[in-house]
């Protein structure tokens, strides 16, 4: 019951705030306008934040760090300069899946220019997942990564970011407890739009504070959410409950296993 109440609080906050909504799916669906004041419809794709910002603004591990000086900053006119904060381990971290989709050019309006990973580029470099992450990061700066459209710079903190060269978007996929701090750091680093992975913060109070900071700075924040609590899933489950013996199957079109 406690978990359900907290889930309801998160949903109520998202509905009543000026934050947009988005979730990870490669197929676009429209969110219909709600009667709740402050809600604006937004296309629900993983990278809506990037294309939306682009349209409005057109005009340490030494072996990894060596790629920073050799890379080219790939964001071009009409693209958002994306900063991924919290990549995680290859084939496991949600941030890593975001990174691969951008590196493969699946979102034309997004250019992944920076990956910030303080754990695997620092204290966790030799721990579980560390060697795999560093091998993957090193491979991006080699000729073997020709399937990727760009080579991002790898940093250990948001503070290391230079000034933006194109409209900057942050995709925060770090530890939940770190998200309030990371969001403020990304705003200070010139990010004009932020995609925040669920649940966003440890408490509703912190989410409200983050919302207020973003609103004060004029920064848009989109928040990922679980498909199993979104409106169309809830309505499907409610209907299924009225049909004895019914069974509901959800098929995901995410491009990973």
C-alpha cells in the first residue's frame, strides 16, 4: 500500500506540473490533453526532447580520456548537443541503451557529444562492470566503431563540460539519490532541456523542488515513466478485470533484449 501511495503521488505530481511526459519507445504515440491545468500534450518518443529543442534553436581512466582530445564535436545545426549523465554498464545500464541508439543515428535530431560516468571512470573502474564499460568506451575512439555516427567525449563530472556549441540537452540516467543534484548541475552547465529517468528523485518533495528550479531557469524537463502505470495500460487492465478469464499481453518494440 505504501508503494502504491507513492506511485500515485508521483503520477499526481507529473499530471499537475508543467513537466512534459515521455517514455522509452521507438514508436510515437500522442498524449491527449488532460483537464488538469498545466499539462500540455507531447509526443511520447524517447528523443522528443531533442527534436523539440532543435526545432526551436536552429541557426578517470586514461585510455578513455585520450579520446577527448581526438574527437570532433558532432552536433550540427538543427541537432541537439546531448550530454548523457550516468551511462551504466554495457548491455545493462539504461543510459547505455540510450547512448547506443544515438550513436547508431536512430535519432537524427540528437548528437551524443558527451558521456559523463563518474563511477566507471573513477572508483568503480576495476569493479563489476568497470572493465566492460572501459573496453566499450575505448572502442568508440578506434576505427572499429565505424558503425557509430559520432565519438563522444568521456568525462567524470558535469563540471568538466565546456560551453555548449549547439542547444544542449541532458539525459540523466544516474542513481535516483543523485538526480536532484545532477539536474541542477546540468542546468548550470547550459542545458535547455532535460530528460529525467524515472523515478526522478527519492521523494515527491525533491521532485517538486527540482520542478521549481527548472521553471525558474526556463528549462524544460521530460520525465520517463513506467509503461505499466500509464493511462492506456491502466484502462486496459480495468477493462480486463470486467471480463472473466481475460488475459492481456503487452508487446514491447524496444530495440534490445
